[in-house]
C-alpha cells in the first residue's frame, strides 16, 4: 500500500512545461532575469493584485535579505511558532530573536504582547502568517509606527490569501513567500519578496543580485538570490492550474471540517475574520501530546503519515539558546498535527484518515 503523506507535490501539464522549456532553448538564456522570470512576475502581479514582486531562489534568503536591510544586528521580535527558517534567518543575520507568544486560536504572534518585548535594541518585527492565517496586521502596524520598527512578514504559506480584499503579500514593509515543492504554488525551489515602497523595492532588488547597480557598479552589499528560468518555467506551468488546485484542496478541507467540527476533543484552526484563505494546511489540535502520539501511531499503522508542524516551539531549539518561556506556543507545538492535504486524495483515503482519528481519540 502506498503511503498517504502529509503533502504531495502537484505537477502541472508536462506539455505546457515543455513548451516553456522550448522558449528557454530558443533564447539560450537560463538565468539573470530572463524572459520567463519577468513573465512570471508580471502574471503574478496581475492575477493577485500585488504592489510589487521580486522572484527569488527560495523562501529563506528573502527573509535574510530583509533582516540584512532592517535588522541592524539588533533584537527582532518574532514568533516561536513557525518553521525553523524564521528563527534561523534571524540568527544567521547576527540578530537576536526575542520571542513573543502566540494567540491560542489564530496561532499567530499575539499582538497584545508585542509592546512588552520592545527595548531600545529592537529594530524589527518578523512574524509568520502561520498556515496562511493572517497576523493582526493593523495592530502590528500601529505598534511598529509608534516605535519606529520595520515589519517583515514570513508569508511562506500565503499564496493566494487575501485579507480585507487585498493580497496578504501587500502587508508589512517586506513580506516573503516560499515556492518550495511542498508549498501550494511551487517552482520546485523558489520564492519571492514583496514590498510597497519604491525605495525598499530598489534595495531588495539590488540585494538579490550581488548589489549590482549596472554591470560595473554596486549599490551596496548583495547576495545571489535570483530565480532561474527553469524555476520560472515550472511556475508559469503551475499558474493556470492554481484555481483548480485550491478548489480541490478546499474539497478536502470541507471533508475534514464536516467530520471534525462536532468532535469536542479536536480543536480546529480559527481563520482570522475577513480572510479569504488558501486551504494550505490542515492542522488539528488534541488535548495533550499523549493523545497526539497515540493517534499519530494509529495513522502510521494505516500508512497515513501526518506531520508535526510545527514542532518544537522555536524557543526550545538548542542552538537558539533562548531562556524565554512561551507557554502557549510550547503547549500548541506538542499537540498539533497537520493532516494530509493535497490534490488527488480520494474519498476512501479521507474516510480512512478521519475514521482512524475519531476511533482512537
Ligand atoms: C517553507 C517555509 C520557509 C522556507 O522556505 P524555503 O523556500 O524552503 O526556503 C520559511 N518559512 C516558513 C514558515 C516556511 O513554511
């Protein structure tokens, strides 16, 4: 029996992909902002109403670029509940993560606790719209303005999400996305950064191409974060299929919701009001870790492989060396399990998953 994993990479039409590769062969141009990268930027901007976009080689380097520009080796207010890339980027840029606990239902950084964590060394806030669920962006903006801080959003999970009718990528001084193969929209490896300000755009743009400002001139320090034409070809092939992808994923989410909503022992993710969500992940919360481990084992016995996203709470990773205690995040990280969610899950498979969980709870 084949395994039902937490996710399965969606592959677009091979013919469409091949046709993009043909243009690549004709152009003999593989990277350095070729036609396909520019075409993908334009289509994403138009289809999703983006203020701006710079495509990148993955979803981690853009976080590092934003922190290089705004972190200034200072303290970065951040969430303990995210993928490790969020915290690791802060340490990589020689800044100090200062964790602020999360909201127990939305699972995003608890905006009410941010101001307490600000010191004269704080330079920026780096928060994650976890599972594509928006942070309280208005409250965070007010705090940032008041204390003269920059706001960076790790929006790795947010492809296609709108908040109050606008793309979630348009919020914050900089926001970043991942187009990794396991994400909703992908270019195998890849990502993007977004901003709303011409000056920041220029700084991001120079930074992602070695700081070049013309062939012989440099605006400043930079790195190589460019997306290649091969990656863009994958993205362009995925793009026409995204409505279908999100639609199919929604069916899976609806199935789970129908089966779990009335189960008191399971807590579901609360999506923030006025959000059009993208069905990117399906996390469920159990009452304790023991229950989670028992259910995970039962699922594994049935060839179902969910994932403990996100575990551990990032303040608990050894090399982070944090002395902070994050009771909500630590509790959630021990009790949360992401269920399989991808295009092509059959009703029979979904029935197996939900029945196994409900029987074992
Ligand atoms: C996937 C992910 C990243 C990293 O993206 P890559 O493209 O793999 O570098 C960063 N943050 C979060 C929250 C993620 O889920």
